[in-house]
C-alpha cells in the first residue's frame, strides 16, 4: 500500500524540487549587478519561448498554451502592477488574472493531447482568444475590481487578510488545484504534474507580488517546470510503453549497457494470451497486459520491469544471480495467478454508478485467472554476454511452458 501511494505521488517530485530550488535562488537574484539583473528579468520570456519551440516541434498543444498563459501573466504584472495592486485598476487586473489563468490551466489538464496545429488545436486557439477578449471587456468595465467576500467571520477574515487573492478567486484556485492534482495522480503524466507545479508557482508569485524578485523567480519557475515536463513527456514516448506504462524494450537495452557484470534477467510470458484475445477480444487482451504489468511492478528483490514485446515482459535484477531471484519471482507468479480477473458482460451498464452497484455480483461477468510462465538466467559474473543471458532466460521460459506453464524455471 505504501509503495503504491509513493509511486502515485512521485510524479510531483520534479515540480516540488524546482519550486524549492527557485525559493533558494531569490537571494542570488537580489545580489546581481544591474546589467545581469535586467537580463534576469527576461528569464521567464526566454525559458517560455524555448519551451514553446519544443512543444511546437513535439506537437504538444497543452504545454504550449500553458507557457502562453505564464508569459501573459508575467508581462501583465510587470507592465501594469510593477508596484503591486493599487486602486480599482490594479484590483481589476489582478482579479482577472487570478480567475482566468488557474481556470485555463485546469482546462488544459482536463483536455487530452490533440496537437497544436490540428483542428482541435486551432479550436483551442480560438477559445483562448475569445477568453482574452472577455477578460479585456471585464477589465475595461471594472466588473472584477471589487469581488464580494463570502466569509465574514473574524477567524476566517483574519486568514484571508494575509492572502493577496480575493476570496472568490482563492476558493476557485483551491478547487482547481485539487482537480489538477487528482488528474496528475490518475494519469501519471509529466505534463499534468507540470501544470500542477505551474499553478503552485503562479500562486506564490501572485500572493507575494510586492516582495522583491518573487514575480520573476516564480514565473521562471513555472516556465521551467512546464518545459521540463515536455522533455519528460518526450522521454516517456521514447522509453516507456504507452499501454502498460512500464519502461519499454529500448529502455531495457539502454539499462543493460551500464548494468555491470553481475545481474539476473527474467523473461515473463502471459499464458494462453492469444486465447484471451481470440475469445474475449483485443480490449480484454489490453486489460490483461495492463493488469500483469501492474502486478509485476510489485516484485521484490530490487527487480525492474520492462515490456519486452507482445505478451512478454522482462524483469532485471542488478547484483543478483538467478538462484537469488527465485523466491521473488515465485511470489509474484502466485500473486498474479491468485488475482481474480472479472470479464464483464458485453451488456454491462454504461452508467458508472450502476456498474459500481453491480460489481461483485455473479451475473456481472465471467471470473477467470491469468497465469504467467517465467524463465530466469544470470550473467555468471560477466562471463556471459547480454545477448546470451536473454537467450538463456528465453530457453528457461520455454522449459516452464513445456512443463505445463504457470511456473518459474532457471
């Protein structure tokens, strides 16, 4: 349970690290000579344009538009709020930014990636342009200058008095931040966690707007977080299997180049997988692959799981021999074999609530079990080449298949 939770929240590690690092950079910015300080003020633009160029090349519309929002917020605050929120004009501008930027980041998180210059991407451009027009109209008429307070109790009023944001934008921000965090946890995608980090940076920059260098540092932080998420997303495209979300065969090959002399390698094959596909369809086959991948990640002993191809997976054990892995492989084999896989009927309810109520009933579908066969080999202290280790593990896998499947052989 603890391991599962850790794997879910580790997606926030990079944004949180960059935010902490940004806070530590503030004294350094303050000590820069005038010429370098002027250059530092342009950092959010520079980083954002680099990120936008990368996003355009990788056809990633969501981070592209997020960087547009960051630039817009930074430029507006630098141009119109250089000394803070003053008068009805300042309140109107700040409240407009406070409402529109977090809301649009939430929209970007909720959307699926559909490219930048595709039909969906062009629709997003029009949508953002319309929002900008609405924001200008609201600002020109000062409709957002004096937003009413919702809470009036002395205790809550004292808390809100310490926060720059008005109550309505603040409450909206909290809801939007929680929603983006939930999306990031569910999807486990770098761009979603990057959007979460950008929202945190936006809040810090806005809440301490009048504190020297907070705006430039945390606008830069937001841009860096989103740009890094683009790189992480590109890495995942190259080295992570899209269906099962485990590292791909390319990642395995890269790892084998630098693993050292002592290691064990296990080849895992799903038993009767073709029969699952032929009987229940490829959608169920995909669900079986995802289930097995998820269970294999629970392997103990320091094993790392990779999708080798088709219904085959590889588990790599650094600094272990084949004998030392048997206990861990046998444990994960049993865990998979004992897990009940429910294949729901084709007439299952479309409504999620009704489907949840029917879950667990006998008539809710067919319950079956998935089993795996495993073959393991080791490098024999570096005397066997990597190609031969894989070949030997494959031979052990075929031995497990020939002995009746659902077992581990070395």
